[in-house]
């Protein structure tokens, strides 16, 4: 029984080191391409209506752009994004929203996953959000940081690029 206890203790002790070692081999192979991760527990539908609420709204009559300012909340299906400011740029040729440009304390939530950044640009037709500047992705107890993260809402994936750093917790509860 003592031998089994020591073996289990050794395995539990070495598990974090094995995970870090395994991750270091993976990160060496993908450093030039970025790190791909799952994002959210479901695939989003970029054809759903976009709802935007804010403290104030400024509309540019010349180009039809709308700037939402202060406590901005954007919702589309299950996806949620918040920011200090969001510029809505309309597609002049076919109508509808072409893209959203969010700045200042941007937070993107999709299911249990959340990402923070200084800026995000959401191209509606493609369902792609590019987050830049101090990107922090949290997934349960794990966290990843990078310079840039590209989220594809339609397939539920993200790519972390730039200087990627992670904190992996050996505890499987998160």
C-alpha cells in the first residue's frame, strides 16, 4: 500500500511538469503559425440580427456609420461583446452591417470562454473577430495571452498569434 501511495504521489507531482514539457514541444512547432484553440461551446450564426445598446449614439450622415459610446453591449445569438466604443460600419452597396470596430476594454464571451483585448474588429459576413492588443483568453482555470487572436465564430475556433504565453493548471476541475 505504501508503494502504491508513493507511486500515485509521484505521478501527481510530475503531472504538471509533463504537461509543461508536452506543451513546450507543441509551442515550438507552432510558434510561427500561432496556436489554435477551441473557442466557445457552440458555433455562432453570423446571419442572426445584431443588437447594440450603449449610453449614447452618434451617426455620421455622410457615410451612415454609427458610433455607440459608453457601456456598449453587442449581442448576436449567444455571442456577447462589450467595449467602451463600437463603430458600426454599414455595407453601402447591399445594405446591412459590414463590420463592427470595438475599442477600449473589449470583452468577448462565447459560452464559457471569454477573451479581453484593447481592440476588436468583427466582420459580420465571415463571422470572424480579430482581437488585438493585450489579448487574454480564459478557458476555465487556464489562460492564454497573445498579441492577436482571430476568432472564427462559425466553426468555434480561435488562433492566437504573436508572443503567445499560457498558464496550464494540472487540476482537471476547470
